[in-house]
């Protein structure tokens, strides 16, 4: 670590504290060292802290939300039209839904959560081998979003794995724990298959399905589905240690996801909140299900009909929390634009065409906050 990266927070007798030595080594290290207060660098402005945003915080269960439930098995049978209607409603009014009966075996989910926890339990020196500021690296371990750029750090450590094409990236993944590559590869393949089926259903729910369409109308949707076959996938394992002052910080600040769809697997510790009807509400974990949320690219492609939604992660003083997200989109070289079938005289084009290069350029010049990137793509 270069001297310029050290932020010193002194104790009352002027001695360097453990958190100042490990500030850039992540919150796992801070937690392991047994700190008793949140370092200044992790303290959010008062207006952004959970205690000042969440209403009725002292009333039990006052801010829990029941997300729309989508029965994946129903998409594969005679109930498909009804499930598509429910899917459209969830995408338009919530931007999130709970996916049940998804067909991925429980042991695949359990193994992915377990191996993620064991990775974060590795000695710091093993985890640190994968620390990099290169957002396109096949493996990236770190804390917050970007310690070299963030004005405030978030209370999270992460492991990011690029996944597609799997044979290209698998050899770069950490060899420890010994079963990480096998477990994560199986999980990546199963969630990728799930995503592809979901996206076909979402296209159909937008009135853009290719099934039964006239041949001359198939091109755009077929190109889109082919793009998803070749598209990007990234798995991110998140670790949120216990926090001595959880009312001062956030695990992840409010943001929307870049891409089309995110599939979230989480343990039984509450932490995910979404913004719904101008309020922050907590999503109660449901075992063996996925929380699915829409990304900025899907909002652009749907020309604003379907929405990406702000969400954040809280932390607590009693329990650590682990989640695994699988983020899916088109290839990095692909240009995303509103569907031509959703733009007409009454529904003008609302967003500029965009690609991954635009996103990286935006990211290189400022912090990623809320839905700022999507806002930058809107046409006046």
C-alpha cells in the first residue's frame, strides 16, 4: 500500500488505530480486528444514513415489502399467459420480483453460498492476490466500489468473477477454496440458463415475443436473443460483516444495476432494501428463491416501460450477511437502444443509444450514484 493511500485516524493518545492501518484492506479485516466504531471514511452524510431515511424504523416490520411472486414453472406450461401478465405488472410497477420454482437444485444454491463464505474466511494475503482497480479483470476482489475514487466507502467486501465464455475465465478464478471453481462454474451455468428463459418471457411480455410472429417481424427479437446467448455474465459474492455502528453506514449505497437482469441469492439475514413508492422498504429473504431486478439496459430497451429501481444494502451489529448476484447483459461490444417497436408517434424515443464504452467513460470521471448513468442517457 502506498503512503498516499493511508488515512490515519488517531486515538485520544495519538496512537495509530487498527482501522487506519487496514482501511484499504476492507471491512472483513476491520471486523476481524475487532474495531468498536466505524472509521470516518465509512460514515455516510447524515441525509444518506439508514436512520434518517427509513420511516417508522422503531416499529417492527413496518417497512417490509412482499415482492410480486413469479412462478417460473408456470412459464413452461399452459399458465404461461397468466404468468406473463404477472411478470409485466412486476416489471412495470416494481422493477423487482421473487422467482420461485426456478428449477435450480437447492444443493447448487447452498454450495454457492457456502463456498463464498469460505472464500471470505481465507487469510487476507490470499484474498489480496485478486485486488485490482481494473474493472475488466476476470477476477476482482475489493472493498466498497473503488477505494481509490470513492469519497465514502461502503461496508462491503466483494469477489467478482467474469463468467462468459466460461472456458476463457475459469482458469483465472481463485484455486482456493479447492471447490470454488467447480461450484461457481455450475452455478454460473444454471443461472445463465435461467436468465435466457426469463429474458425470452420478458420480451414476450413487452409484446415482442418471437413465437408465432410473422417472419418479417422476427429480426429484432431474434438478434436480441442471439445477443444474450453471447452476452456478458458476472457473478459477485458480497460479504457484509457485522458493523459496530450500522446507523452510520451502508453495505451498498442506493444504485441501479448496469445491464438487463440481476439474479440475487441471499442468506436469511435481512439487508436488501428497494425504493418503492418513494419509500425505502426491506425485502424479507425467502429460502431457495431468487430476487430478480431489472437493470438500466432493460429500462432503455423497453423505452421506459419497465424500470430499473434504486436499491441498497443495510448492515447490522448482530449478524454478518452474504449474498451472491449474477448480473446479465448483452456483449460489451453491443449497442443498446430502445426497441423500434416501442417507439412511435405517441411514444417518442426516450434514451440515447449506449454501450459498455460509454459506461466505462462515465465511470472513469465520477462516482457511480443512484441512477445517474441512466439519467445521462436520457434524451431531453
